[in-house]
């Protein structure tokens, strides 16, 4: 027995690649929004993280703060409080913008599903927001914080694991968006004979 496409549309759409990507984009949006909100409402906690990473005062494999530091790399340390504040506010602004971009992308996904339109704009905006997350955590935390400021040497102020996790989660979503796009276009005939992309 043949089932009319319109009768199975609700579960067919929910099980499609675009719906999968839309949910992942929404999860990334919620996550980076909560991160930004936490940094704004609990400013001092993560400001201390930025302070210790930039000043490199715990890059001594667990020794007391300021002791056992490697003089060959300590010239990289930034000890000016103004610089710590600028860096931290920059991170918060970047996270906030990424959250707004991804929230906008989620709205575009929903609109595309409701209007049975194409997902091109939603994919493009999602890509921008996800790349912002990758840039922040991969380039900012892993590369600059981890290598330039030797965060990997610190046992108390080491954010490499969460930065790696955040980068991978955003990257997985990016991969799904850009490697499965050809499978998204499926022609589903409606009663009027029109078609739509899933």
C-alpha cells in the first residue's frame, strides 16, 4: 500500500538531515548563549581564568603560584590588568554575537520548514555562527591560550579539554551541513503538484 507523502510528512521531516542539523545548530546556540550569560552574570569567576592564563603564573605543573616557572617562555606573559579586562570583554562580546547569529539561524531553519522553502540562508548563517565558535575555542583557547600562553602546563587553570569539546561539537555540525547537502534535496509532491526540499 502506498502512503501519501503528506500523511507521513511530520515524521519524515523530523527524521531528515535538515532537521538533524537544525537541532544541532539549536544546541550550539543554546550552549554558547548560556556560556555568554554565565560570563556576564558571574563575571569574576571566569575573569580569574583569563587573568591566570594570560599572566602564566600557574604554568608550573601544579607548583605554588608564581614558582617553578619557565623563564624561556615567561616573556610571553601579560600582567597588565587592563589587558586582562579587554581580553575578557572581547571573549564575552564574541560569544554573545555568536549566540545571536546562531539564534537567528535557528529562526531561519524554522521558517524554512514552515514555509517549505530552501535552507540555503539557514545553512549560511549557521556556518558563520559555528565558525565563530570554532575560532574562539580552537584558535583562541587551544592555540593562543594552550600553546602561546602554555595553558597545558597548568593544573589549576587549564581550559583545553572543554575548548576541544566545544570545537568538535561545532565542527561536527559544520561537517553535517556541508557534506550532506546533496542528500537534502528530495522532491516531495504536494496536492498542488509543487515540490519542496527536505
